[in-house]
């Protein structure tokens, strides 16, 4: 248990930062200072730096501290671009050079593969890199009217998660929304029902740019007029969500055009305002291309795409393979994938709704077909329940896309040590610059292939 009451008496200490935690805190090892002898985590400190710090919370295994002064700075320290860095919880690594950020993520992947999965790839893939700023096409922003300030705030939560960060703009949100944070806050402040909109979902596409506003109480005519004026002034579409996802509807009647293109494959993929799509459009495009390249898909191959979503990998794969089968647990995404196949003239891809949170029955239709290659793109919890099914299919190659190095390492350990695969290659993708999130990719071959 934390004992923050002792913070007032904490002395100023000096130490050298040895490492970074997975949450981007500097690590001062036990014995570096004259205090408790425990390891200390210091937010804002970088490896190699000589710092002064003051402990603020005390735990059994470690303490947490605030950074007071950097006495000797790391050559990899840079000036954060965002004026709100350190307060806003949207980013954690803007003070670290982007090349060093990706190196730290590569290190995390290496360590977790070895520590959790007891595996090391035969080859390390070069990292996939993209834009460092204004890359987020999807985000969930909080909004709150703060009586003491006399105005509304819009943005990500503060680092501690309790309050909405008071920001004027966001350097990682794609334009035009990144530059409209303060303008959006002013709009909400002017509204009569300004306390009735706690959340705004951002969806920026190659078509329209959309804001989905969660509305707790009905808005009056004056507030609706204000929102319509904001739409016209900034070239956005506003959708209102008054209840569950089925209640999302455009403020201004008419179809909403949300789509992204995968030009290398001649594809246009439509998506809904609350559908899952990858946050970073530029990285998504190169990720799809690399995954298909690594699968070594040929015109005679049958491919299984598990956790297929709206067809982000399935449809590009269909441009290269004889046939592709996509499986996803959410029926709405499967309907979207089927519609995307039709609109792109793709006849060699089929889609099935399947509960991938449990081991698939080997008698279900999509499990009965033979497959040469498998692509996995699971959520953060990983793909543990389908691993035996993948082994049963006996593909020559598997490509696994992961947004959590821990679940990836666990699953690779099972595939390699229990199910007859070898880890051919692995590497990271810079899907979330300036954050601690690590996206990675692994290639596995069947040992007897």
C-alpha cells in the first residue's frame, strides 16, 4: 500500500538513472541514494541521467518520486513539442528522441520474449517507422465543465487519470482536430447543456472527419444550432450518441463517408464512426504490406485471418491469394467486411462470425478447410484460446500482429515449445509515437514444413 502521507518529509536525493520502466519512468537502483535502499521510479527521468528527486509515494518493493532537477542530461533528451507534456496523460515519451523511443520499445519486446516466452527470433526485423506528429486518426477525448474555471475542458485525461487535462491543442491528433481543441472547448462552454457532453470520439478518415458526441440529456434548439455552425465552420461532421452505439446519428441528415485507402492493393475500406480501425493510418498501410510480404502469399495459397475486423488484412490478402477466410467475434464488423469485399469487387474472401475467446470447435465450417498461411491480429489479451486450433490447421507460416508484448511472448512460448513452430523473425512498429504502447510483429514457421 502506498503511504503518501510521508511525502512531506521526503528529503532531496541524488542518483543516476539506470533504465526505463514500461511506463516510461526512470529507474534509480537500490543503493544509489542514502535513503531507504529501495529502487525508485522517477517520472520524466531518462537512462544515463544524473538527477535530483524527491520521493512522493512509498511501496513495499519500490518508491515513486518526482524529478526535481536534471544535473547531467542524456544526449537523447529532447524538448517536448507539446506545452502540456507532463500533465496530459496522452503521451509519456516526448522528452525522448524518437529513435531512442523505438529502441526502448525494441528492448521491451526482446526482454519480454526472453523472460515470458523463453524465445528469441532467428532474425530481428527492422522497425516500421512513420510520422511522429499528428498521426492519430482515432481518439476518445473527455470533456468536462469545470465550475471553478468557468469553462469547459476537452482533451485526454491527466497522467493520474482523475481530471481532464487543460490543453489548448494536441500535437499527436491528426488535423484539423489537433488544432481545434481550445475551439471545441469554447463551443461546449457556450452551450446551455454544456455539462451533458462528457465524451467526444474522433474519427478522421480519407473521406469525412467526424466527432461523435456522447449526449446525456437532450439538447435544445439553440445548442443544436451552435453545433451545426461549428460543423460548417470547420468542415467536420458531428454525430450525437444519446444511448448505446445503435443511437449514434448525424446531427445533419445524410450519409457519413468514413473510409481509408490501401493504395498498394487498390482498396477503399469503409468503416463506421464507432468501428475499430488502427489509430495510425500511415503505419497501418505499411504494416499490412509487410505482413503480407512476410507471409509470402502466393496465388495458390489459402489464408486464414483470425480477428479480422472489417477486413484490414483479409481484403489485401485476397488480392494475392487464391482464397482468404476472415473470422471475427463482432457481427457488425463481419457485415462491414462483407460490404467492403463487395464494394471492392473481391469474390475470393469469405467472412464468419466466430467466438475467438474460446477454443474453436474443429467441426465448424471455417475450421474444416485447409490453410497454407494464418494471420493473427488479436486484442491485448492475445490469442491463447486459438493456438491449438492454429496448430491443428498445420499452416506452413503464421504472422502474428500484437499490441501487447506480454501476451505475444506468452503465446509465442506456447506455439514454439508446445505446438511445433519456430520463431523466424520479430520486430516492432511505431504505431503510437511518444506513448509507451508497443505494437509488434512475429513470423513463425512450422518446424516440419
